[in-house]
C-alpha cells in the first residue's frame, strides 16, 4: 500500500503536466479590428471585411470574413489562418481607403489586434 500511493501520485502528476493537443487549446488564431474615426473615437456598427489579396480588396470582392463593430468599435474574427489580411472598414460615408489597410502576418494561436482609422 505504501508503494501504491507514491506511484499513483506520480501518475497523476504526469497526466496533469502532459502537453495539451493543439485541437484542445482554447485560443485560436484570431484578429480584433478596432475602428476609430479621425479623432480617435470608436465607431459602433461599422462594417469590417477581410481580404486575402490586394486585388480583391480594391474590387471589394471575395471577402474572407465580414463583421460589424460593437459599441467599443471592435470587430473580432475567429479561427483565421496565420496570414496577412487586407482590412476594409466602412460606416456611412467614412472608410479607410488609402489609409494603410494590410495587417502583418497573424501570429498563430493568438488574439492579434489592429486599429483602423476611417475618415
């Protein structure tokens, strides 16, 4: 009995410290876009679209994903590939055309963040 308890403790410890498979991890590759106006105020209900290439972005065709911003001006895109994206943001007659629209390559299994200014 005295030998069984330490053995069970070691087994439990090994199971607890075992690496978690990637499919079971909680954080997926995602992107949070915060849309601000030229004064730095968050813009609620702006439409944000992501594109994989510049041609699609310029033609507003084939978006990878589309979201609306919340009351804090944030649109969150989940389960993305670890790539660079072109971001289009619009609200009424304001948009981000020509104001720096490409993200860096997203860091895998992280919440990536970017601010977009619309005028």
